[in-house]
C-alpha cells in the first residue's frame, strides 16, 4: 500500500501539531502539564480512541485504547512533556509560538517528542479512514520522560493487565545525518551514582595536609581504581554478564558509517579515542562505560587558596549493555569501595536496564519494510542506541520482547533539547505515512 | 634585665595599639591602606625612627631605620594590612571599634599582625628610654601580606643595599595552646599550581563516553599518578634535594607535644593519618606534601545529568621543605605531565622557598633566653612552621641566614582571620617586654 496524504489531511494534521506545540508542557517546572494531558485526552477521544488520564505519583500518564478485535496489539509509547526552554534569548521564534518558516516548524518539543506523537496518531487515523487497520492499538503518553521517568515503572507495574501487547514502539527513530530513517532495536542501560566523601566539618589550612585525610584525594584514588589506562572498567564482575552481539546484530552495525572526521566535527572535540569508523561504532554501541559526569571539591575560584577541603563529590554514570543488570552493577561498585577500604558513600540516583530486541522478529521486519516503502531507501537498523530509554520497563514488567525505537519526525539538525528546536514539515508528513504503513504491515508479517 | 612597664608606659602603648586598630587597612579591597601607611610613618617618626613610605607595584611598604652606630643590625618584619572582616554579622563588636572587654581587645588585626607590630615598636621605645639599646634596628612593614605578598620580592630586590641586617624577626610566634611562647626557625616552601584539561567546546551527552576523551578522567589519572597509596609524591626527583633534620633540629621537634586527640578536636576531623604525637609532628614539620585544594568539572548540581564534561580544573599545592626549590619542583611536575602524555596544562600560581635557620645561631639563643626571662617557661622552639611565609625572600635575596618567627601577641584563641579576632591585653604587654628583652640580649650573645 501507499498511504499518500491528501492536502486536506496534511492541513488537518499540521493544524493539530501546531496547536499541540503551542501548549507548554515542561515537566521540570510542571508548567502546562495538566492542560496538555487534558488536551491529549480530548484529541484521542475525537479520533474514536477510548482515552483516560491516569494518575501517577507525579505528572499523569495519558492512556488510549483502540480495539479492532484483532489477535495482535501494538503499544505506542510517546511523551508529551518537553525540556525547559532556556536559554530563551537564543530562540529566533518564541519556543511555544510554533512558528512555520522555510518549510520548518520551530518550537520546543517539535522533534522531541510531540511531532512523533501526532504523526503516529494521524497515521492511525489515515488507516482507519481507509478501512485498513487490522491490529489493536494502545497509546501510552508519559509526562515525565524529560525528568527521568521517575513514575513510569510504578505505573506500569500497577497496570500490567491493561498494557499487554505484542510489540512496543518507543519514541526516537527519526532520520540520521544522511537522511535515512533509523530503526533502533534496543537501548543501553544506565547506573547513575553520586559519590561523597566527607572528612571533617570545615575546610582546613593546607599546612595540615601531612596529617589529615583529603576527601578529594580519596575520590581521585577511588575513581582511578575503577578503570584501567584505556578506560576499561576494573570492578570485579563488571563484564561477567555482557552478552556479545549475535552475528545478525554485528552485521547490522555496519550500517552505521559516520566517519571519525564527521564525528569530530559534529561533537566539537579535539580528538577521538579511535581512528576508524569500524572501531568507533563497535565502541559506541557495544561497550559499557564508566563516565565522570561531574566532580567538585574545595576552592575552585580565581587565583589560589591553600586548603584541605572538608568534602568532595563526584557523579558517575555507567552505560550498560545486555545482559548487565543495573542493580547488580551498583552492588559490585559498593563491594569494590568497601573491599578496597575507601571512605566514600555511594548513592544510587538512577537505574535503567539495557535491552536488545532480536533482529529476526516481526516488528523489525515490519519496520524495515514500511520504512523502505515510504522513504525509498534501506533504513539504518542498529542493535541498540548509544543512549538510554526506559525500554527495559516494557520488556521486564510487561514481558514484551519486541521493542523498537522507530518512526520519528526529527533529523540530525532538529536541535532537540536546544534552542530553535525544529522539524521539517515534509518529515512530519512522511512520519504519518510511515506510521500508517507500519500499522498496516505489522499484522501481515508471518511470525 | 627585666623591662617591666610602668602604668604610664602601658597606657600609652595601649592607646597607640587601639588607635592603630581603629584604622581599617584591608589589602584585598585597598580600604584604608594609604591612610594606615601614613599613620605608621608618623608613628615611627614620633619615636625618632627615620621613616619613609616606599612605593611598590601595589600597596606601599613602610620602612624605618634607627641606628645607634652598632656593628649589628636587626631587621623587624611585620605587615600592617589585615584580612577582610566578613562575615560581619558574626562580630560581637564592630571589627574596627577596637573594643576592650574582659581584659581583651577585639578588632580585625588585633593579633594578625597589628598588635605584634606595635609591641615590638614599644619594646624598642622602652629600651631607648632606659638607654640600653646597643643594636641598630630596621623596620619593614608590608601592606600586602594577606594577599600573598605579590610585590615584596621585587621591592627587596631593588633595595638590597638598604636592608642589610644580621638577623630578621618575622611575624608569627605568639603563644601556643598551652600558653608557651613559640620560636619558629623556618618555614615550609610552596608551589601552587592550576591544572586544566579541555577536550571540546561544549559538554556532550554521555552516550558519547565510549569514543570521546573525558577531561575529568584525564585529571584523575594525572593526579593519581602524582602520589602513591600513602600520599608520597611519585614525581621523579621530587625528594632529591630534601635535607633531613640535623640532630639539633630533630631534638627541637620533641617540644611539639600536641596529641592526636587534641589535634582531632582542634581541626574537627574524623581521623588523622597517624596515631601518635611522634608521627604527627614528624609529618607536620618535615614532610613535603602534594595537596588537592580544589577540583571542578561537569555537572555538580542536584540529581543527575548525563554528560561528558568539556573541561576539568584542579588546584594543587606542594608544601616543600629545605632544600627543595619551588621552581625546580614545578619543572619536575611539567616533565612528569609531558613524559606520561597527559593532555593537561600546568600553570604556576605561586612559589615560595623553604627556609630553616640553624639552631646554634645568635638569634635563636637570644630568643630563647629573652622568652624564658619574660614568660618564665622554656619557649617551644620548632625547626620550621607547617605553613609558609615569605621568609625565603630575606634569606635568598638579602643573604640573611638568621631568620625566625617569634615575639607575638596572639594565642590559640585569638581567632586570626576569623570574626571576633582578639588579644589579651596582658599578652600585649608581655610582647613589649619580650621585644625589649630580645633587642637588649641579641648583641650580647657571643657568635
């Protein structure tokens, strides 16, 4: 099939997209969250979807359900909250004006994640209009993704019976730097840790350095003990559960062809750890890491002040790969600290499970086929992203093995999380088409 | 001799002390500096001292000279500038009110260093009044001690011919926690360094951790390479020039008898590196150190933010002992960084030379003898302080080998650099007596 949109359909979808973008919904401050949830509920209802606002410990989830009485069900995950807009003075158009200019719409949330939410919904609408929907759909819209999804797991745990599905389509996807649609089959996991060392009640004159413990030294020694010269993690057992890529997955990696030169330019760094595309992609997608996010201790102003600081703090994140377990990794870290006698307190600030959906699954085949049909090129399929999403919540709690990030309106120049976030309107229409095509294709794929 | 002060002499000295304390002279802001220098010049002149205000690149030096045509000359160093007064609301009496209460005078600078300056001057006056002065005196009063003496070295270099002397009496001294007068024969040296590592133009999402360099890791690795597990410095050649204590000096150390328990209480720390007084004093006075004064990189606010920081900065101080040379140590550090391939920039922010005056010198004998006479107890004599003063400027440039910190009005409860700085008025009078006694004794000691 080819679900080409009429001008009227395009106009209506764009109108809704802009209306949605004009509603602030900043999860960090709470601004507009409740209004936007109510708006989404009305929008779902207007499309014939049974919709409800679901209370959580924090911002509400909006849930939608549309049954055609099929054997198969797809669960569509998006989030309606957005990042804060600062620095405001760098925006060319006000962030909630949703100004259309040069074929693009500019707004906070245009790419992450409101455009994709609307595109999928209008893909569903198109399919209904054409009488071609033969899969049940569930829509789950979170309001706290940009603040780390603190209540998603709890909500899903309490609603397992209502959320059953054969596959989950996460947010993400979109187009890569070369304009190719991306299909990403998994995510890295994460352990986020804060380390604190306090040795006294106040900073001391550094003439005391020979006799007192310096908490900055203690953290430096602990941190250095966590990695070898190449950055490989030296915590006992850290790599024990790492599952290597299957041949299928390793084959997929080859489609990632960003060169070191392109990467250096895009990231604005002086140099990279690896000189070849091959080594870069292996590192990026298959290596777990231990990263220092922040370190603070003592006097850091201008000139000099001679003190032994009273305290030191570091923030660390470990990116994990299947089948590392974030809670087990945190325990291994604590054991390392204790065993080596470091006087450091470890606090867990975040844990997410790494996930990889197998390549030979129905959802992957349907995504590939539908993407190729709409975009006219082979999609870039990657075994997992280099980053993290709460995909593990769906696989672990709901037991849904088919989980992918795909279908998105964003591109490499969309400025997600930055000023002047934008989406090319043509990419918005393509994502509607892709959604319709995918929903149409999925139930036709042989298991 | 016993230079007991009459009530009239006490009254006059105290009046001058209070008048001097009521003049703000904050080197950090410049407040009152010039007025105070002019006041000192007038005060010196009124005592018959040939006085001048000497311009430097910063706040002026006040120089005084009084010759009795003797073969020997003493150079008396003090500073007339004071620390800032904040936090102002913690002062019980306004910091420049010089309020007398309960036998104490409360004011910023009461102990550090205005009281000692005045006491020495009135000791000199007493001796002149009694016709007992048989040594030439030079007074050098700095206005930038509290901001690190940035212009002292340059000034002395330009005025070598005017500053010649047989011995220098630095500031410091005063009474220890047990009320004993202190005589300190030297200082540790210092190298203060800022380390910077910049890897990119902006913080990056930490999903890039597998392929980009993290400047915080680079600094952690460099720092850890500088010391072993016990904190001993691992820079090649660092200890090469360390001159062990002579037997005389080692013997002196025994007079430092502060226990670990007393130290823990005074410093407010959880524990110390050494469990015995013996080990504490050896470490405190004879070990050079490498200390982290500050470290900053990346995100250090609440909760989590997953980034690879673009830059990291650390401040380090090395306390040195005779005969380590601060400039050579800085070069050894740079060589270490280069040789080990660290991408870190090292900037020198301060260098001071360690100094020890030999025990068997005239100045030490005269200090001991005069202190015992005035205070009735053996003074505590230490081969050097655990901290740093610009003593090396006098020994290196002027070539004066006899350099000690002694004669002071302060005690362990004087709150130097803190709110409610104060001095017991009786200790002020004792310091006048001690000054007179010392000036009287010095020329009588056989070389």
